[in-house]
C-alpha cells in the first residue's frame, strides 16, 4: 500500500486530478517523487487527445495552440508557474542569498515575475505553433507521424523526470518546505535508482523512434540540469520546491525548442 499512497500523494500535490484522502506521513511519502514523471505522462496524454480532437474536427490553429499551452496549467493548478514566478522575482532582485530565499517564500508577486512569465509564454506559444505546423504536414505516413508526435508528448514527462532527479540528488537550500519534506521523507537509495531508470528510459524510447531526437533529449536535459544545479547552488545555496517548479518550465521550453530543431 505504500506505493499506492505515494502515488496518491504525488498526484494530490502536483496535479488537480481528484485523489482519495491519504495521510501525509513519512512512510506514505517515501516513494512519491518516483511518480512525478507520471504526472507529466498524464499531461502528455491530454495534449495528445486534444491534438487528435483538433485534427479530427478541424479546430482552428490558434485555438489549438492556446489551449495546448493551457492544458498543463489546468491539470496541475499552476504549481510550477508559482515556482517560476517566485524564482524570477528572487533572481532579478540582485539581493544576497538570504534575501533571495525570503523572496521565494513571499506570496506576493513582483514586476519581474509577470514580465518573465509573459516572455515565457510568448516563446512557448511561438515554438508550439511551429512544432504543430510540422506535426500536421499533409502526406505524412503513420510511422512518420509517430516519430514526430511521441517525443513531443513525452516532454512533460521528461521535464519532471529530470527535475525529480535533481531534487533527490541535490542539496536543499533550507530545511522545511515541500522540496525538503519530500526529499527527506523518501527512501533515497531506492528513489534515486528509480529516477535514474526514468532518466535513461525516456531518451532511449525517443531514440528508438528517432536517434537524433533521443540524443537531443539527453543532451538538453543534461545541460539544463547541470546549469540549474550550479546556478542554484551559487545563488540560493541549494534547491527548493519553487526552484524545481522553475526547472520544470525551463526544461519544458528547452526540450520543445530541441524537438522543433530536430523536426527541421
């Protein structure tokens, strides 16, 4: 039952999908991070269903792109957006480490968080539109469509996989908070092993369909994780839940750009 409880807690926190009540004990939370990629898998599934619906019923391109960008927010309640906005306020404050950590905890939003969120979604929608143009080209065979379609749908899964890995291998910036609680409650050797398996399985799966895309996934994820780890250590002294939310969004956009490059 521990695995089931860990799954329920993970989805209860990181998604808006209704879940049965489970006590948030250390025992029940032991393996919760292992299921974080599955939250992304559900998002990818809904994105795929929406794209299929749009193709089947001729939904306009603008509507398709905008709702596609909104699906992760609707399914998660925007918990990763909250982390992104808090991080942007903290990073752009140019304050010392302690003050930046205080800004992360502040429930108010500043100008920089709004500016960077607008910039993020302008880029996201632009790249999404370009990717969908390539995915929906006429004359594609079933295999060609699958080669292009599946890596795109795995982006939410892989961005959460890498973020979960960074969380369980990294150092917490402070005691307390969601990131520290989940990392501390986890059976770290087992959780780390599972996350490494996730990290290897997704690029391999993508690489089976398209070797170049598999290599792109692995390289971009590794670069993003290394840069994030070094930068957060320098600026914050470690990782927090807000910083993890920011990483999910940054990796999502980075992998989306990589996916578009491979599509040529």
